C-alpha cells in the first residue's frame, strides 16, 4: 500500500491488514500473539518463520485468524517478478 510504519500499532483498522512474518520460528509465535492483541487477523508465515509446533500452536489458540504458510517467500517471489 506504500505505507511506512515502524510499529504495527501505527496502522488503523488492523483487521483489514495482513502481517507477513519474517522472523526465526522461536520469535514468530510472539509476533502473532502481539499482532492479534492489536486486532490483526491475517498472517503469512514466510519460509523459515514457521515450524510444525508453531503452526499447531497458532491454529489451536486462535480460531478466528487466516494463516498462510508453507508457500514461497514473498520477498524472493517479488524479486523474481512472480507477483506482478
């Protein structure tokens, strides 16, 4: 969208945004928890940010979110021009 923010809390209407997570797995769950508390409900775990345990924890703890995982890295795909 062309917006630049330093913190997710700066975004108005968090439920209308998605959060792309590019963190080590041990950090990813807390990122989801923190963003969920702010009102975000759409999450994309990038390759390397997910693990089976984290995916299980997220899907068991949050029934009202949309979670994408297991696909290509959006940053690599954009660099290759795959998402134009």
